[in-house]
C-alpha cells in the first residue's frame, strides 16, 4: 500500500513523524539538519551538530531518516545523472538544504513533479514557479516509500544450523543492546558510523569468530517505509544451505530463514514495531547508494579461457577453506544432487566455492558477497554431469576436494571411476 499525500488515518503518536508530511516548524529543523549533514559529508563538522536534536522526540528515533526521504523525493521528480538515489547528487543536496527541486520542462519526470506539486497544494505551503524552461518547487513533501508486496515465506531450518541460529539470535540481541541509539540523529552529522554500520561490523566479527572462512556472510540493508522511515537490517546468509535470515539491527530480532534468491520480505520486521503502520511492507535499498535491492540475484559469470578438469583456474581464485576442525573439504563441495529424466538420462550437480577479487574490472564482475577471513568475494562453480559413467543415479557425497590452481575433477556419484560422459562448468555469484 502506498500512502497518499493526505496521510494515513489512525496513526499512533510515534508513527506521525514517519508517515506524515513535516509541519512548518519541523521542516525548518529538517533544513538545518540537512545543511549540517552536507557540511559533515564535505569534512566540516559543525559545533552545533554535536548538540542537535529535533523538538519532536519521534524525529530523534533511529528509525527517522531525512537522507533516504530526500534521495527518494529527488529521484521521483528529477532525472538524476546517476543510476541510484545517491545523497551526493546535486538535486538531493538542494532538497536536503533548501527543500527545493528543479526540473526542466523537457525532463521525462516534469509531469510527475507537476502532479506532486498540485496534490501538495491542498495540504502544505508548497510554492512553485516556471522560469527559463524550468519548473521549481520549494517545500514539496517527501515522497512516500513504495511497498514491495512479496509473499516470500520461511523455510525449514537446516537441522545442522538450529543451534547456530539460536546462538546467532542471542548474540544479535546482545550486539543491538550494546549500541547507543540515543545519538542516532547526530551520528551522520558528526561523520560517525551509523547504527546499521556498527551492528553489521559486530555481526561480521561474530561470524568470522564462529565460522572462520565458511561461506556465511552478512551485509547491511535499509528497509525504508512511510515518508521518513528507515530500519537498519542485516542479512545473514548461509550460502552452502541456500538460506538466509534478516536481523533487526535495532533490537536483534531474527526473521526467517528464507530461501536464498527469493525476494526480501520486510512485513515481519515492520509488523513487530509499534512505530510502523501494521500493513507496511516497505522496500529494501542499499544503505549507501539508495539502489533498490529486491533479492540476492544468481548472476552468471563467464571468465576468459576454457574450463574443465585439470585446466587452470581463472587467476586470483582460491578454494574456500573450511574452518579448523571442520569435516568439510577445501572448496566445500556440495553433495551430488542427482535426478533421472523421463527417458532415463541421469543428471548430477555439485557446487564448489572459491574466493577472488571483489572490485569491478576487466576480469572480475562487481561482486558484493565477501568471504569472512579473506579480502575477497565469493564465487561459485557448478559442475553438472549427464550420461554414462555416473554410477547409481542417486544423491551422494562429493568426496573430491578442490585442488589449488586448477579446476576440480570430482569422482562421479556412487564412486564410479570412469569420467562422466558430459560435464559442464559454470561460474556464478550472488549479487
């Protein structure tokens, strides 16, 4: 549900600041906050930033975010040069510091800007004018975040992970409770790490200590809702099992597990909070760029050169090492998963895990999944074999560790010694 300009009836006291347009007095405070924020981003922290506070206590909540509201509003009404709603955009900065937006009459979003202005005339003191082929407004209310309504449901917990999830939940509650949330409104004015950043760092430290180099990852998300709502969330993904959980960074509550690759569902996170309207789903964005994030995406990667048994790996890739004392093998190969087609052809698949460069470049893609204990990101190699030489067409362990420097040549399911008739090697990564 997208809330209209007129607001949402029946909002509780703590919800008004997150869902309703700011009052004239609050709007002036928001402009002051925006100017201090932009100065901090330029490296000039002001003395007044150290004591800044909104008069409305609800606006001092760690859920209240002028930055995401400004970025979303500018993006909705002005065609920005960059792909996402970054706060570094000039239009976003102008809206933060002056509540002003300017759209060329040739801009594809001019009609949207004009419609928003006309609608806001009934409820706010917005002003607008056209000069020199440009439409400018001052005081346009913040755009409401869209609700990404998804039906993603929880899946059964992998039996080997039950104890670990219980430990993770206990640590998450402790980590959230150890962060001072009373300074949230000033953190960004002082150039300090946000609550979401601090909680994500704490969770990564925990996962590194608990799982070593295993492919368990944590990344920060922002769940935006209403006009000014932003809940910091951490996704913890168990890539070997293909499951993830979502963790509320403010109280440590854990939701899930969900199947990796399925859309992030924010309804449970928001329903558990009194400050949120009960029907909100919100939508997830990157906490730095504002780019929408719907789900982990299985992204194919085709490196240069051939791939196959004993051929050289793409340079810079190393098999993910199991944690000390773990029974897992280098590369952590998944068990063979085998199926028989209606015409009797056997197909078996296994997956190996590697880490390599994260940064975009001519050789490697823009990977966002770090591997704990390394400086690299996670890459996966699917080996799919069909035809003769597979042995019994049944699921079985993959007992072949990943060799260093060359592609693996795993023993076929069932212990068959003959190489499978046809095998394909396909790289991919979560993005």
